[in-house]
């Protein structure tokens, strides 16, 4: 169940961050509401995850996967291209998340 909470935290954070751009400095009502609710839900779910998964591991997975997903949202919805160094960096982030999940005994499996 911990990884369900972590997945929910990641998805909520990605939705909130995507809406943050659309909120245009909190000048647009509905995107601003999505930002506030999304981040609130993200942090709540992340806190539930941290009951059993160590804070460093949970945060590394949350932020790493979130970075990659937000970059994809930027590419697909906001037409923000990624150059090769950015793609390589994100591949390394994903590799780190994978290593933590497959090999670490502290990942709370």
C-alpha cells in the first residue's frame, strides 16, 4: 500500500506543478485551486508513505519520478523541448530510482 500512496503523491504533485504554470502567478482561479489541492494531497500521501519507507528513499523516488514526468508534461503540453544533456540527466535520475527500488534494502519492499 505504501507504493500506492507514493504513486498518488507523485501524480498529485505532477498535476499541481502542471497547473502552477497555467495558474499564471495565481491570477487564474481554477488552475490555482488545482495547485493548492494537488500539493496538499501530494504532501499528505507522501507523509503516509514515510510511515514505512525511509524519508530519503521516499523523497528520492518522489522527486526523481516527478522531475521526469514534469519534463514530459512540459514537452507534450507546453512545447518545451529537452536537449540531449537534459535527457541524459533524466535517464540518470530514473536509473537512480530503479537502483534504489531493486537493490536497496532500505526501500521498504
